[in-house]
């Protein structure tokens, strides 16, 4: 038993020695001299940073974020007051104008539709480029009347000749149009009826006076005196002198007076008839200035409404837009120089949907098309333009770039003939991609950082080879996505070569 115990003790002692030796060896391998430690932490020797030359196709694009909007926003206002309703209305032309049926945001307005109602009277939409600026009625003429006549004919209410003169045919067509919409066309006001009555009474009085004068002339005058005895005959003035100066002179004066009175009665009648005739040319069915709004192109969409039922009508009452969608965006001035109208555009929604568009305006033209309520001519505003009956019409508000500043941002408007996935998403953001060029097949490309311009103004790249770094002259072509097409002089550059982009 003692022998076995001794052997165990010896084995334990040997194991302990082995463990101590192994630990010392491991510790020794982790110990370095100060020189070795410094050498291990030194940075590697500096050298040029290179990128391989590639052969590939290049497509140059301008990319931006845009906003989906409805086209052609315009402020909406009325050109004047609506009428007074029926001719028996006691409210008077100066009654305060209040909304009795408010316009509805999002509504689509077609020609002949009722936009809203004010004081129970309709505000009607018509197509035309001359804005409403006055009441149209008997006696008026001009391009705005011709525009109204054409609109009535399109709506199926025949006004007669398209003459630009508001006559009885136009008045009858207006009456039919209003009745079709459930309203009575504006008839003469009580004041107008009273004035007509006064003019008619003036004519009647003048006629009565003239008839009295002419009747007096035919039945009156100096009657012949009965013949008397010769021994008692006088000279006519009762003095028996026989000088004949009495009744003859009186008859002459009376005749002159009656002649003057007759001429005055005739002149009075002529003036009264002229005044009545002039007034009657302007008397009849009218379209008040506030009851029609002409739009350059219909239909339109009521985008925003700033009034509600019961509000007083003054100033802007809302905003209308076209029913088609456009995309508004802004690109840097350097990119804007590469763009022009008619370029194709790819539009990508956040969900990945794609639609195609076309650059329809850029720069000041695109900025002006998005301005709202800036004091320029508004739909329905009291200003006048040149009539054109062609129904061709032509967001984010963007200021036009400063003239002559090439670095200024450039606004773009993109038309979208087929909205596809963009439909129903006004205000949403889209990715705008405009292709401005493509390489002719696969070409040699290097990073833009590899291009250097030497003192002689020529472009060069530095190529690293086993023998060192050498300059190669190149001609620069299309650039896209940080790469640029290069054509080396004399074939001194090929795919796979490494060009220096930094050190």
C-alpha cells in the first residue's frame, strides 16, 4: 500500500512540472521587444488609390423628387354683383352679396354648370378666353357678347347670328338657358321699369301737347267780322280813323306765336321719342357681371374653396385647376441647362409604380404656371383680353429663378397624359428621372475623380502598371452616375487597367 502511494505522488509531481513549463512557453510567445511592437503598429507604405477601367454602356440622367398636382391652378373670383332676382324684388341692386349655395371642393365643372349661388341667383360656368367684366344685355356689343353667343349655341340655345351684338335673339336664348337650370333670367329692376314708364309718359305728354296745338290751328283763328253799314264802318281799331293798324297787327303776332309753339311741341316730341328709343335698346333680359364666369378651358376642377354658405362674397372665392395631372419639380441650375421641352420623363411612385411624362415647361414658364392669387389676371376678374374661341388650355408654388443666374434652381412642369398609378394621388411625391443621353454601345469608363486636366488644357488619366505610374491623354465623352466615357489617344488604355483616383 505504501509503495502504491509513493508512485501516485511522483506522477502528480511530474504533471505539475509539465503544466508550469507549458505556461511559460505560451507567455513567452506573447512577449515582444519594444522595437517589434513599434514595427507592428506602423502604417503600411503609402501608395496611389486605383480603380479598374471598365467597358460598359452609359445612360446620363437627371434625377429629382417631384410632387403630383392638378394642372393650371387659377384663383376664382366674381367680376361683379349678381342680379336682384325677379323684377318685383325689393332687395335692390345694392343688396349685400351673400353665398346661398357654396361651391363644393373637388367638383368637376362643365360648361353651363352652376358653380354656386349668391342671393339665390346662379353663378354659371362658360368656356371662353375673354373674362367677364361687365353686365351683358340689350345694347352691349363686343367680343364678350360674341363669346356668350357661341357658348349659348354650344349649349343648345340658339341666339341667332353670332354678331357680337346683344339683341332679342340673344336675350331669348339667355332666358331659355336660365330656365333650363331652374332660374329666371335677370329681368329689368323696379327702378328700370319706373324709368321706362317715365319716358313713355313723357312721349305721351309731348304727343298730347302737339295734338292740342294742331287741333287749335284747324278750328281756331280770327273769324271774319259781320258786314256793317258804310256810314258806321270803322277802321278796325274802333277809332273811326280808318288807318287799318289794329287787328291786322294782332293777327300777325298770334300766328307767329302759334308757329313757335307748334315747332316747340314737335321738338319736344322728337326728343322724348329719342330718349325712349335709346333706353329701350338697353332694356330687357341681362346677364349680370357676377352671374357668369368664363374659363379658357373646360372642364375644370374646384380645387380649393374659401367661402361657405352665409359668407359675404368679396375677393377670391376659391381655386380651380385643370382635371389633368402634372408633376412639379425643381432641379439644380447645372442640370437645368441640359433639359429642354419635350424630353421624356419616367415617374416612379413610392410603391414602385411607373408612369411616363414629358417636360412641358421649365424655368420661368413652369414657375408662372404654379402661382396662385398673386395679383395676375384671375378667372372672372374684371380685366379684358383678346378673344379666342379655341378651347385649348394650356402644385407646389415656386418662385422663378433670378434672370441670368446659371446656378439658380430651375422649376420644371411635367405633363402626364396617362397617369396610371399616379391617378388619385395629388400631393404625393414621385421620383423623376429624365434621360439626357446615352453612349453608343459599350465604352471605356473611368470614375470622374480619375480625370485630370494638364497645363495644356487636355484631359489625362494616370495609369498604374508594374513599371510605375504613367499619364495617358484621353478625350472625355458622356458622364453618368459618377463615371465618364474616355477615348485614349493611341490605344494606351484598355479594360482592366488601373487608373489613379487618389493618393
